[in-house]
């Protein structure tokens, strides 16, 4: 038996229940991992509330790092004792779990378990946004919503390292300082300023090549007014609520814009792509283009408290649960 957080029905943070769960031996193609750190992400809230469906009861969490304690039949790439990290199927909020070996990578010794637990989902999200969805290059003007958040900081860092001019929206002066430290050239206090008007002022009317939006309803459709003709609006989350159906004619009216809603799990569906993305991300870390700061740590039993803080948007940076 292992301790795990389970969700039996959609609800608020109180739906996260710490329970004893039986853990079987890993099946064919699986590895068993003893968690040393577990990543916390907004997708965990979507799962808990039912915004993203799951079969009940379930253990939330798509990201973690730890040591391999057993391998299933047919697994050749990993062995007991290996340091690993992953992003994959539900089951992360637990002391230990089984997961498909295809979802796991070796964790370099230069990175801590805590860094490994937060670099996978957030780091690979930054990768597919910046390197696959819209390939950011030197001179591009980029708008990052929620620039002080976990993914937001990585987007600011990496886009800046690639030579882009980064503008970030944030919720407070303290978060503005975090975003600037991460690489944002300009910041906008979205609660006090009209961000579309400020983007127009900052860029002197030239607007942005791409908008990265993990906020959703609260920033749409004004985000479209931040884009130059043929610019791309990239929605990758909905912290303020989902973007509802809209008139596609808006994209023509505002400059023949492109709009897309990509998913990390589509980009990592093929093992070869997953490995290439992870390798590219780790190289970016080694080159200093991407810094994975030590996250704030909380006991696994405090998952309810962590979700409440994240959902109220009172946090900055990354958080992990420690079994």
C-alpha cells in the first residue's frame, strides 16, 4: 500500500482525499517509480473540477520525478535505481506509481528531483509553444499572459534567450518584477491597465507576432488586438475559464490572424518526438537559456492547500508535493 491523493467526484480543493492505495507490480512496458517530488500544474485543477474528464476515482498529477524501483516485462531502457522524470498519464499525487516506460526519461545528475518534477510538463509546454507551434526567432515581438506563472516565466526566459522582445501581463508589481527578472522587456499590470492599449503603445503600433495565452476567457478576444496582421494567437490554458465559441470572422477582421489550441500530449504522443523535445529542453537548461529554479515544496498531505492557492492565482513560479 502507498499513500495517494484521490478524487472521487468533481469539486473544490476539498475533493482531494489522502488515502491508502494498493500498488501492483509494474506490468509489461511499465516502470515503478518511488516519487521524490511531484509537479503541481493547472491541468490538475481542470481534472479535479471535471473541466477535463477522468474516470473516478482517480489519482491526479501528470508530472513527477524519482527513482525506478522495479521494471516490467520488456523494459530495457531503465533499471532499478535509475533517476528519472516524466510527464504522462494520471497518477502522480502518490508515494509511488506505475507508468509506461515510454513516458519516462533519465534525469541528469545536474538536476535535482524537485527540478525534474517541474521541468517536464512546464518545460516541454514552453518547448512546443516556442519551438513547434510558433517558432520564435530573433526580433519577434511576443506577448506572454501570466508572465510570472510557472510556464509564463519559462516562456519569458526562453523567448528572450532566442532574441525575441517579450511583453508580459501580470497581476501585481511584485509579479512584474518576477517576469522582468525572467526576461520580459516590458510588463503590463492587467488589473490596472488595458493590456491591448498598452501593447499598442509599447510596440508603437507594430503589435506582436504571437500571443501565448494560458489565461483564457479573461484575456479573449482582446488578445487578438495585440497581434499584427498574420500574427498567431496560441491558447494553451484557461485559468480564468474556457474561451467560448466565437465568430471566426474576427480573425479576418483583425488582420487575417491565425488561432490555435495545441496540447502537450499531442506533441509527445510519439516517443521519438518526446525524446527530441526533452533533449532540446535539457540542452537549453545547460546553455542557460532556461533556468529551472528550485520550486516551493509542500507535503503531499497538503495538496488541498496547494490547489486552493493555485486556483486563486496567489502563486508565482512552480510548486511540488513531497511524499
